[in-house]
C-alpha cells in the first residue's frame, strides 16, 4: 500500500494556501470602476507623454468638432477595458481549473482505451490511472460552480451570456437557440455526471474483480467502457465548443474538438508517466519496468506530433482561405499573443520531438521528467492561448492571478491524487492480463 508522505502532503497544502491568497489578491486588485481604469491607462501611457503632447493641438481640434461622439467612444472604450481587467482573475482561474480537470479526463479516456483494446502491457498502471482520475469529481464540482457563476453574471468570460451583447450582435443572436444558459448548463451537467459515473463504476468493478472468482466484473467493465467511449467522442466535441470555442462566438473550426482532445490527452498521458516515475523512485510499482515507461514515452511523443498536426492543419487551412471571420482568430493571437502562441508550438512539438525521438531517452528518468514538465507547461500555455484572447484581449500578462491559480489547482491535484493512491493496493490482482503486464518487455 502506498503511503502519502508528510512532506508531499505539506507541500500540496502550502501550494493551495499560497494559491488561494494569490487568487484573492487578483480579485481584490482588479479595477472596480471606470475611474480606476483611467488611472491605470494614464499610468501606462506615462512613458509616451511627449508623443501625445506633440499632437495635442490636432487632438483638441478633433475633439471640438465632435465632442459628444468622442466622449461617448472614450467611455465605451473605458467600459471595454474595465470588462477585460475584471475578467482577468476569472479567466486565469478558468484556464487553470479546466486544464487540471481535463488532465484527469484525459487519463480516464486513456484508461478506458486500454480496457477496450484489452492491452496486455498496461494493467500494472491501472491503479495509477485510477488515482489520477480521482481528481475528476473534485475538479468537476469546482468547474461547474464557475460555469454557474458565469451564468449569474459574476464574470463576463462568455459574452453571449450578456443579453445586451446579444441584442446588438446579429451573429450571436442567431446562435441563441444553442448558446443560451439553460441549455448550456444542462449539457455541462450531463457531460460531467456521465464522465464521473463511468469513473466511479469502472473503478468499483475493477476493485471487485480483485475479489471475484471469475472474470464477470472485467467483462462488465469492458461493455460499459465501450459505451462510455462512444459517449465521450460526442460529448468531447460539444464540450470543446461550449466551454472554449464559444468564448470567441463569432469564430468556429471543425477541427477544434480534435485539437482540444489532443492537448488534454497528451497532458493526461504525461501525468501518468510523471506519477509513475515518482512512485517508482519511492520504491513502489515493483512490476513496472523500463518497457512500461518506454511505452508511455512513445505515447507522449506520438500525441505531441498529433497535436502539432492538428495545430498546423487548423492554422494552415484558415490562413490559406483568408476568410475574415475565420482568420481574425489567428490574427489576434499572432499580433497580441505572439510569444505564447508560437512558444506553445516550440514547447509542445519541437522540444518533445527533439528529445523523445531517441529510443534510449524514453527510458531515462530525468529526461522524461524534464520533457513531461515542459509538455504540461506547454499545454497550459495552449489553453491560455485558446481562452485569454477572447476574455481579456490585449490586457494579458502572466501575473499573480495566473500563477496563483496554477499553484492552487496543482496543490489540490497532488493532494487528491496521492490521497486516492493510499486507498487501495497499487497492483490489480485478478485482471486477466495482469501476468502479461508484469512480464512485459519491449
């Protein structure tokens, strides 16, 4: 049985405490009214004071000609900036929350695929996967609360939830049959409940199989898992539209569901590898050998390439077609998010392919840990790129809110996952493929 070390538990609690303080600071420091926004903008513009002064005569002349319109536009601009700056702590919380929740979902799907494929190499890792998926119920509750708060207008992450925006935007108004709060939150409820029910019953059957005299629980899990994967394929696409793509409601991509899936799926596999390596370093998982680690690293490599293929396919087709309502998505990110946008490609494709293409490197612990950390950070940046431009525009930077949100959810993730690992033995006893898995060599 695994024992959650006091050092790691304390570390996770410190991460959560520091994260909560930072999240609170982010909300408290956000501007409350237009006057605060004016002060912030004036402070930002201080460095270009001389440039403004040189053209002051022309500016005053324009203002005199159309003072009413100028004042109105200025106020609208200030209100827009206020909305962006107030969105910033919410968006930072949202990115970290959905990222860690989808990591656990990615692990659940990888676990389900192993069962349906009747893979012989992976059963010795099933308890690790089940431990990581223990975060899914916790993450789902927090995420659902955030969605409800968005619907109650505590934040403006989803502009289509604002009736004033809908009233003056024909594109969004035409989508209200699908993008409306009751239907949206019902879809979210169904997806989260079904995912968590599968997670609960598949784990329950897997544990029951250890005490059974036949393979009845394994067969029951097999049938249930096949149904879950069908549901997942449909729900994942809709989820990606609802929770990420609708942040930019004027834009759409038929590849987006696959793109989001590739991002959190490779993140989930990477997390399995990192947790497995940690447990091995502490003397657990004696039946896990370098061949198991090698296979996990192959999946990390393969799905990093798959993510890059989808990134390029989506970008290239939209760039080549050059349709204004499509290309604006990438124009915004290239102009305003240049470093994180292209940095994500380096972190999620160039780095993994250069490191993990070597077969020997796939078995070396420190290289895999380094590659895993880079991949996870890179896919956090990927989610940052998908969510932030539509919520905060050009008012982005990775500051207290972003770092604190990562720390809080990382601490919570560590605490929940490693607590779950202490509940049951780390080796399934009566899985039909357990002996093959114990003696797996590549």
